[in-house]
C-alpha cells in the first residue's frame, strides 16, 4: 500500500468526525497526513476549522498559533492581518503599541513581532476578519505551511480538520 493510500485510510477514520470526539491518535494522524497531503488540502481543512462553531473563534485560534510561532512566522501572520485590516486599523488605542512600532511602515519585522502580545493579535485578527473575511483563507494558507504549529490547536481542532479533509479527498 502506498503512502497516499495510507493517508486516505487515515482520513476515512475521521469522516463525519466532530471536534468534540477526537480519537486518541489524532495528533500523530494529523502529523502523518500533513506531511503527505497537498498543502491546499491542509489549508482547506484549517479554513473550515477556523470558521466552525465547534472550535474557538478565529481570533482566538490565530492568537494561540501566534504564541507558538517563531519570529518569522509571527511577522508573516501579522503582516497578513495588517493587510486585511486595512489602513485605518491601527488608529484605535488597542493597537497603539503596534502603530508606534510600525512608524509609518506597512510591515512588521520578526524582531518587532516578538514584542506584540497574543491579546493584540487576537483583537487584530477579529478586526481583520470583519474588514476582509478572506483573511481566514489567507491565514489558513499561511499556517498550512507550518503543520507542526497547527498541532498546537489541540485534539478537537485537529479532528475537525481531518474530518473536513476527508470530505474533500
């Protein structure tokens, strides 16, 4: 049996699955599937999880992923969020520290990204989602490139991602 057959069999175990009933092996299964599946399939499953009412809200999940990211990854997602939030996003007091950090620039460096709190990322994610709902798909594409980070979302979210991937198989 080839690798893709094994992945297909793994995904079949999750068909119709819910975030509330993950299997004991979901982290290992996700790791195996994420290594073999096309990145677009992982992205699609993650996008569905970000939009699901079975998982925490998008902003909370992005904040969690941000916490576990390295500087480059933090900067990458922050720059995506800033682009989706629009030019007026940084005028509010919540983002004041981010505004002063950017000093008129439009992107964050990895060093600057380390100074941004997960709470600000959550609020920026929520704002960006309201301004440009396609940020969910962009964030999904970004994090599909970093499946080990996605594992940090927990068993419930991984089970839902695998379930969604099994439906698209």
